[in-house]
C-alpha cells in the first residue's frame, strides 16, 4: 500500500448569514484556518438578498489559493 500526498492548490468556500457582522466573523475564522494550511485569499464575492420577511440574507464566496 502506498500513500500519495497532493498539495491543495485551490479551494472555494461559501458562507451565509442574516447578519453582516456574523458573516464577517465566519469568514475571518475560516481565513485563519486556511492560512494554517498555507492557503491565502485570492478573491471574495458577496451579495445581499431580501427574504420574504424583509430581512437581509448575506452570502459570500471566498476563493483560496496556495501560497
């Protein structure tokens, strides 16, 4: 049996929240975790939509790349 270790080159993660502050907190925690595995933020995209009750729903995607 042999093991082959591949380095993670790209990773995309998606986040959602009803609070912008909560969304930023979630993203920052994951940025710190991904930094530990040698990934840095390459691009961030975010949107806001209003749900049927009139509350904002924030979403974001973060693209990480290897350093």
